[in-house]
C-alpha cells in the first residue's frame, strides 16, 4: 500500500481516486473546489479543500511523507506548474504531473515533475493502434522501439506448442502470458498448446511485432 497525495479532482483526478481506492492505496485528495472534494470522499482516505499554489498550504501537508504526489490539474497550466514546483521544494519524493500539451510536458519536467502523464496523447496513440487492427485487444508501448500487444492466437498456431512453433526463433518475440476467460497464465511453458479461445501477450521490437501481427 502506498500513500498518495492527489491534487485536482476533475474527471481525471476523480478517476485516479477511484482506481487508487480499488488498488487499496491511502489517498489524501485536494481540490480548491468544495464540491469536487465532496464527490471523491467515498473513494479516498482523507480530503481537504485548499489552493495548491499557496505555499503555506503545501507546507502544511507534509508532502515528503507521501510516496507519490499526483498533480491532476489540467487546464490551468500556471497552477499546475506552481504546484509541481512547490511540491518538489517541500521535498516530495515522486511528483507525477498531468500535461495537456507537449510544451506543458516539457515545462513540468523542467520544473520538478519526475514524470508526466499526457492523457490525450497517450490515449490517442493507444486508440489508434487498438482500433486500426482487427486482432489487437490491448497495447503498451514500453520504449520507442519495444511494445507489448495482446492479440488473438494466429489460426496456424492452434493445437501446436511454443516449442513446435519455435516462436522466438521464427518471430523474434516473447510470449509473456496467455489469457483465457479473463484468467492469465504468466510465462507459459514450452509445452503449452495454443487454443482458439485464448489471447496471448507478446513482447518484442515494434518491427518484429508488426510482422508477427500480419501472420
Ligand atoms: P478534468 O479535465 O480532469 O475534468 P477540469 O477540466 O474540470 O478537469 P482543470 O482545470 O483541469 O479542470 O482542473 C482539475 C481540477 O483541479 C479541478 O477540480 C480544479 O478545481 C482543481 N484545481 C485547479 N486549480 C487548483 C488549485 N490551485 N488548487 C487545488 N485544486 C485546483
């Protein structure tokens, strides 16, 4: 369980709060707007109304005690930047800030953010990959050159094992897991026999994955 400071409770912040609650983390949620604070009360450990650009307010939170500080203010870039910078000044260990534009991401990183999330850009990229192919169910870009895809078992693989197919040698990809009826079998052994109703999670270089997905 981690302790998390979540600042900004718009749609993005609220979804973060709900997911963090599901993952059983301890969350202190902050917003300048009382209604927004009230809306997330069922999902968080504690909540306060306050202006995160106010230095005294940030000083009162003991930000160095949190494992992660998330700045989920999106549109008010000035506030997001000031908050990020204040959190770092007061000893925050890990500050993750939300960006709405490339230039915002750049300035947030320069002013104390350890990490930036850029929902529109990241989700646009995910949606483009996910919905432009027939058999891709999920996709994670690990670096610029490597990704993980969840995809259907190719028809020609059904009834065969990983060893039979010489997956690594033939396709230069690794099978990380097999998914069946929502259950995951991580790192399937060489004797795993592929079935029609499974999906596989494969990792590899983007070029090799693109070739494999055309199989
Ligand atoms: P979203 O896109 O997540 O729905 P939004 O468009 O409603 O958010 P944003 O301007 O992105 O609004 O701000 C997100 C949240 O951050 C809002 O609930 C807003 O009240 C809060 N917020 C903005 N400035 C501050 C601040 N200085 N201190 C604390 N909370 C703030």
